[in-house]
């Protein structure tokens, strides 16, 4: 699990996608919310959450080396990082206003126990914000290609798993939207992006490849948070998104 952790650098192919998820969670944070960010990795999302509440924000991860990195890099008076197991949270019942768990439940076969712990430690009006890969897109043949994932879920399966624990569940789909607007320039940009991410070309320095993209099209090679959207209305459309995004209430 630790090997798949988001690196603490903005020049990453996955940085914008991760940042977008936290941006969506931040929209739901109340001014004094007490929050747990479980599987916090390098802690950049925990720090972003702590910046929008006066309540305590705790980043938890099962890997001691991740927590050490978090403590070395992030300092806020209302923030703390702790080594913890999501299936046995060291907190009393009804403790948190929000729990954030991005790209976590696919990494443990004990995900049902983890979800029950989330529900136990959430207050009666608390929310779980969760994301996980959509198996229909990431593993369409039923074989999980990611060696760090113990299982992946399709839309209906995830919905049923969450509804078994939470009274309200709303599922959305996160997808890349940079090229939604159709034009010759956008089509050319998409072609150039594909070329610069291809096996041979990507050996060139990122600064060189991204510099060309910025000069020609006004945006970097790797996506930023604004290049993603949540599809919220039609299940048929949500099921075509590579990431499922859930908001659950007790």
C-alpha cells in the first residue's frame, strides 16, 4: 500500500487527480469540523483540510515512515499525524464530523471492518468522503492489474457495500475533463499529450515536454485539479468514470 502513495510533488501524473478529490471534500467541511484523514500518505490533503477548519484534523496511516514524513513536512496547530490501522481506530464512538478515505478500501480485504469503524467513530450527522477505483474501467476483464489492490468494486457493488453500513450514500464518478470542449486546438493538444506520455518520448525531461505544452496550449502536460470533474447525475455516466466518489451519512 505504501508503494502506491502519492508523492509530495506537483509534477506528478496523479497529483491533480488527488488534489481534486480533496478540493471536493473541502467543500463539505464545516468551520469547526473535527476530521480524520485515513491513509493520509504524505499528508498534503490532511494539511489542506486543516487549513479550512478550526477543529482538530488527524492524519492517520498504517505506515510509520509515512507518518514520520508527514510530521517532518507539515506543521499546523490544529493538526496531528498518528500511526493507526483503519480497521481498529483508536477513537471513541461519535468522535468525528468527517472522515476522508481516498483510495483506501481497495488495499485491504478487511474493508467491511474498516467501514464499520468509520461509522462507529462518526457523529450522528457526520460524513464519510471516500474514493476507490471503478473496477468496470480499471479491471474490465475481472483481473486486477494493480498489484497493491486486494479487490476493486463496480458501481452497484460499492453502493450495496456502503448502504449496508450507512443510512445515506451518494455516488459520483471522477473523470478527466480537460478535453471535453471540442475544437481543433483541443484535439491537437490531446494528441500532443498522448505523444508526450508515450513510452519513448516520456524519457525526455518533464520540464521540456511540459514547457512545449504550455507554450502551445497554455496548460502543463500533467493534469491539474481543475482538469477533473465529478459526474453526479446519471448512474450510466458515473459507471464510465475510472474513480468512484462517495459521500455517506450515518
